[in-house]
């Protein structure tokens, strides 16, 4: 078991924090540079002709190694770094976070009445060792009307969500079927995450109702 049985979470996502708490993982949030006017730690622009799986592996691996660099540079206590990235894909195209509501409308029209894939990659970095897992789920949307799409976007903030929706929110009423991992669609597949953390020596405390931060 690792010393202190704790990790760094290199993500600002409140959903990933909630999911880690759900399985009793002790963590500290490792903040990366994302503010306007500052150099970003990870450029998330897809490369030309990059397929979705290659893209998400590259981004997640880069986030993990950059997170480890931040630990060393800031002389923080040494714990494993966990990071994750989630994308929505349809017809082989990556739907990232929408730039604005008009862009979100385009995304939701593309998803309407069809199935799409949600890919979440996770990585754990300890020194030069990065271990990764990929969760792939299929989500089926019912047909969405134009007023329904506009009403949804007017009442919900979706600019920080891949594919312009969150399964744990109101958009759940759009979904007719899921094949795969619900927690993976939320942003952190708990099965793969627990496996990966246990392989690094971290103990998963199966104790209902106990949460850590």
C-alpha cells in the first residue's frame, strides 16, 4: 500500500471529485494552468486526421505527465497523479466542449435520434511510469425537437461539457439506452479507476458512507 494511501486528482471537474468520494478515495486537487492570459499545460486541439482513441490517449497521457511535473516543480508531497479526459464521438468525429450555445445546438442536432460513443481515458502517473485505461460506452438519444434543444440550452450551462450535455443532469430525459459505464459517461469510470489505483498499490476502502477529501 502506498504511503498515506492518497492521490492527486489533476482535474477541475466536480463530477470526478464526487465519484472519487463515492469509492472512498483520499485526494488533493492538483490545479493546472488554464486561466486566460497564462500558458496552458495541455493543448487539447486535435491533430490533423487524429482518430478519437489516439486523441484521448494522447491528451490524458500528457495531462498525467504534466501533473507530475507540477508536483516536482512545486515541491509537493509525492503521491500518484490521477487524470482523466472524456470525449463524445459520432461518425468518427470528436465532439468536444461547445464554443457557444449556437455550437451546442449543432451538436445536439447531430446526436438527436442516434447513438454515439462516450470515451473516457484515465491515467495514473508515478515518476516516469504512466498506466492507462479506456472506457467506451454507447449512448442512444431519442429524437429532440428544436424548441426542446433551445429550451434545454437556455436553462442549463453546458459550455464545460463534451457533446453539450451531462448524463447526470436534465439531459437524462433524452437518453433511451446506455451500453457501458454510467460513471465513465460522467467522466470517471469507477471500475477501471479502482483497478488502476489498486495496481499502483493504493487500497480501495470498501466502507459504505465514508467519504474523503
